[in-house]
């Protein structure tokens, strides 16, 4: 049961979420709730073609339509130098199409009118003369020499974007040459979409008198948005205030700057009034950052006894029309080279080639920790292929290959230094809790009866906390994060952070961290995020980075306050500073029992009775540059039964044992795990964004792109082990992404395990019932 927020020493306790009363009672304030006087509404005309030359755009009828104040095309934006914008992965993207369109639903023109309906009606009156061009949706075909060149704006006349590699090619080749066993598996991680409940949107309010832009936007990274808008629009950065109100789910979808935002700012600049733009569901799914679309080939070299030696991975990354993945600059393929996972490989070599196709841009989103989802899925899937080939139990194979506890800090063959972990302990706990041996016995009995039951294991390693300034930046800005804490005279606290939560409970957990450090209760601490005029600069919330970065900043910032408080306490206790002892809730004087002052007493004195030589007030700011990333891990086990007649998979049990170091709030962590598992389940069984050969997006709505309901979702069992991060000030690691990173492989491994008596070694996600039904039928099972 959740505890009251008034508890002292709240660290590690399941304190009730401060944000729940507002969210559960419908009192959240989202960007669409921003309704201001004289606000105009914008709608965007989108391309019906995936690839077409634009011969002419006629906007005259739309301009004459009732209520219409402005119509913008790419040519209009070109005059404002806003026709193209930089992406977060070093590419450029059209804001409104100039000359040609490159994917279906691409932004072509915008109408601003007095009402949203008028703006949408006027869109129908814009005439665009398109000349269809050959379409490329298959990334492999895009690389063929005779493929049409999609990006004519680039000097490089090819659809190949970049090549990236990691590890030691030669050493890996040597290991493979001598290895007694080599398994190879092609694995596709399909195109999916984070699809948060609240789509993207903004209100741009440019005041012509003050030259100030107030920009309300549903954003996971408000400071990054401010900097990008300043660089694009020429408005000085201090004249831009980005406010990210409550965010109705992000999952990576709200990190990037989308064309609609730039057009809304341009319209507000032109008209000098407020312009609101809120996407439809279809616009969100079909044009904003998708996730994954990785075509991977994985090879493992091993000994006969299953001991792994080498790993070789080749990947084609389909980025769509623009390379708009939000990655740290030095990692064009994200942190995909964590693909050696939890296993002690001697050598590894990983290559990724990125490709343009006529599909929506994006690439990194959906709770993926910068492509760790693809990496974890690939290694966990291929380890099972190896187990199957060698007829070794998949749990046993993992035990034989885990990085051992005494090997940490562990340097991986692709250069990461894992901070801590105890993989053996976590898997042992998972096997015991699920009753692995009994399940295997049950499976054997069922197999004998011709039934299909499967058990799937995934023992993943995550990598979160981007990141150390030497290696991590976005657009040159180092990926530190920040906290600013101000203690008021009555001992109540406001803390502002550079991150921006989207439902993760920061208002509770960060209050717990600060309260713990200051001897207060979480109720005494108000957390504010999302307003760039007040919060210190931060890179935002995604990739489970908030706890490793801003969580650390919050703790260290509070410790800074405690150091100053100690000076004031010494004055109040009438002893020297060295004689002041802090016990977690109060300062006392060494050798003077019964004499103590609380942080509240000190706070009051900071404004009323400050000793000479001490600055009045009680506040601090901390910018935290993490020395390393944190490496959470987990052992997940899925148990499935397959219906022979329909191919439907029932997830009978699912156990997630997570290790995210010291836990701030167990209930919130459990909630994060439940949410992430539900998304992982959706990806494994029901989500895909396919395109037909003409580049039509076949799942641009929630009828075709499925989001699981409570009825579809299995019951989740959870547990945890605790291996603190040695370098994080409170020993915590991130957790938000872990369940989505770790679970798809457990589901697929379970289904393949069920079908393994038929010789099945791999099935690409999503595991639709028809796919399984077809396999069963091919083997004469359900004829
Ligand atoms: O960056 P994001 O907030 O999405 O991910 P996170 O840092 O993994 O945190 C998700 C939520 O779980 C936050 O409210 C964290 O404070 C909480 N958490 C926790 O209570 N203990 C941990 N060891 C890690 C996260």
C-alpha cells in the first residue's frame, strides 16, 4: 500500500504519487487545454503521395475561405529562411515541402484560421499538382545502384546515409575463423510507433511589442526545443520561453522538433498573434518519429559447450525520408553496440548502414534507450537460436556465458564499461520464482500430448544515463542535467529540474530524493519541470536518463544546501562547524545531547538570523556531468500456450525481475515496469507500421495500429534484485525503458520455444495469430 507523503526519510518507500490526484480527477493541464484570447488555429495539408514532384500549389481559394488569416507553403517559408530545419541526427528536413514530397503524410502547406474547423475546411481548397515519382520502401532496394535517388538536396547521390561500426573487425574475424560452432540469424525489428495518448501540439505566442515568443509545447526536452527554435528563427534565446505543460505520454515521441512547430512559430511571427496546432491521431502515427525498422543479421561464434566467443552484427537501418533520429551526436545508431548484452564475448564487431526510403522519418523513440531495444532483442533472440542448435537449456546457456559479478567494472568488446551487475543472482531468482523446473516438466508432458507450450527467457543489460560530457552531446550541447533547489523560510522547498516527466512520477520521486537529503518529508518539496524561464538547462527526459542524471543532480544539489545549512546550524547550536552532526533528520552538537535543530529551524534562520560571513538565503544549483552511464539489467520469463486451431498465443505468466540499483520508490518502479511490459507485449504481438509498394502507410490509426487494452494485457509478476551503481550519488540506475528493452525477446523466445519441436528457430514480430497458424498448418497441425 502507498504511504503518506508526510513520512520522514522517504527514500526507498512507496510514497503515494503526488501527481495522481490531478491526473485521476482529469485536472491535468495539457497543451490543448491552453486556450488564450485571440488565438488562431492551424491545420496542415499533407501529401497523399510517398514520392512526387510538386509542379504547382494554388492557395488562392483557401486564402479566400471564411475565417482564414494565412496560408503558408514551402516557398513562403523559404523567404523566411525556414524551409528546411536541422534534425537532431545531423541531417536536414523539409518543414513544408519544396519541389517534391518524400513520404506520404509529409507536410505540404498550412492554413491558419479563426477556428480549427475553418482551417481544416480550407485545406481542402488548396490545389497541389503532383507528378508521381518511383517509390522506394524497401531499404535493401534503396541501396541498389539503379534505385531512384530520394534526397536530391544532398551532395551524395545515393540513398545511403552513413556507415557506422564498432568493435574490432580483425579480432572478430579471427575468432570466427577458429570457432567450432557458428550460428547466424536474420532478425527484423519492425517499424513501430510510440503512439502516446496525447498527440503532439503547440501554441506559439509571438508578441510583436516585446519581441518575446512564448511557446507551449508537449515536450520531453523543453530546453532543447528553445535552443533549436532560437537557432532556426533568429529570435534571441532569452526572448523565448518554452513551457511544456503536463505531457500525456511521450515514450520518445516528444523529443524532436517537428515541422508543425516551426510552421506555427512562423505563422505567429508573421501574424503577431497566438497560433495553436494540435495533431490528429493519424498525423501523429504517420508523420512523427517512428521507432526501430532495423534489419539485423547476427552471428555468434561459440564452443561446442555453448561458451560464446565472438559476435558479428550487420544492420540496415531504415530511416525514412530524413535522418531525424534523436541520437547523441557521436552515436548515429544510438547505443546499439551494447549488443554483446550480458555475455562475456572475447570479440565483437557491429556495423550499421543507414538508408533513406519513402517513409516517415524518425528512428529513435518508443522507450528504447537509444536503440538498446534492438540490441537486447537481437542478442537475446540469437542466444536462444544457439541454445536450440546446441540442445542446451536456454537458462543454462546464459549461466555459462554471463559476465560474472567479480568482472565488474567490465569493459565490453565494443568499449562500454559496465558499472555493476549480478546477472547470475537475478536469473536464479527469476527461475526459482517462476518454478522453472516444474514448468519444463509440464512442457514435456504437454509436448507428449501434441500441445504447444513455450518458456522464453531474456536476461538483458540496459545502458542508461546519457551521459558523460566527453562522449555525449546533442547538437554540441553536452548531456549533463541539472537541479535548482530553493528552501523557503518556513522550510518548504521548491526544486526545479532540467528534465521533463511525462507520467513517470518525478514530482514524487525527486521530492523523495531531496527530502531524504534535507531531513524533510516529500510533502515539503514541490518539484517543477518544464518551464525554461525557471528551470536550469537540461537535456530532457528520455532513455531512462532522468534518475541517472537529474536524480543525481537533485541529490548533490541538496547536499550543497546541507553544507550551507551546517554553517547556520553551528551558529544556532553555538558550536564550531566541525562539531555539528547530521543524523538524517536534524543537526545536533557533538557531546551535547538533547540539543538539535531541524532543517526547518535552519531555513528560518537563513532568512532571519544568519551568522556573519554567511550569505543569507538557502538555495543551490547543481549541474551533474555523470562519470559513466548506469547499466540496469533484468531476467524476464514468459510462459505461453498456443492454440493449435487459431494460432493465438496466450501469455499465461510473465515474470520480470529487474535490477535498477537502489530504488527510490518501489511502487513507481513497479508501475514503470508494468507500463513498459505492456508496450513490449504490444510490440511482440500486435504492432507494426507496414507500407505498401506505393508507400501508402497501412496503419495510420488505432484501428490498424493496435494499442493493447487492459483486456489484452497479461498479468505481470515482478520482483527485483539490487546492485547499486557505484558512481551514482544514491546508487540508483534508470528503469523506465528496461521492460520494453527486455520483454520482446522473452515473448518471442517463448513462442519459438513452443514451436521448436517443429524445427522453428525464429519468427519475426509481430507474432500475429495468422503467422503462427500458417506455421502450424505448414506442419500439418491444424489442417
Ligand atoms: O527518464 P525517466 O524518468 O523516463 O526514467 P527513469 O529515470 O528510469 O525513472 C522513471 C521513474 O522511476 C522516475 O519517477 C524515477 O524516479 C523512478 N525510479 C526509482 O524510483 N528508482 C530507480 N532506481 C529508478 C527510477
